[in-house]
C-alpha cells in the first residue's frame, strides 16, 4: 500500500505549482487525510485504512489501550532511561 500511496501523491504533486512550503505542506496533509479516511483500498476489501483500523480495534480492544487517531507527520519516539544524560559535555 505504501507504493500505491507514493504513486498517487506524486500524481497529486505533479498537478500544480506550490507557492510556498506551507502550501505544499497543507496539500500533503489534506491528501494524507483524504487517502486514509476516504479512498477505499482493494487490499483492504475496498475499505479505507482508517475504517479497517477502527474495525480491528473494535474486534480486539484488549490489544490497544489508546484510541486510534491519525496524526500527520513522522512518528518520533524518544526513549529515555534513568541513566540517560541529555546534556552535552
């Protein structure tokens, strides 16, 4: 599905010029939301990715303790332990 998303987003990006980085960012955010919420995927039995995730979460509530939400942007996880010193020497 990633390849399909990449192909579709490249088509979207090629259809117009962007006046600023913010304009491009808004277009990417809007398309990502549209893709995840409204474009059915054949690999997901003609359902959107978010619909499939919500259905899966309903069927397996014990596996997920947090509500599924779609946040745009990269996933960044910073893990700290008690012995980690974040200051530079």
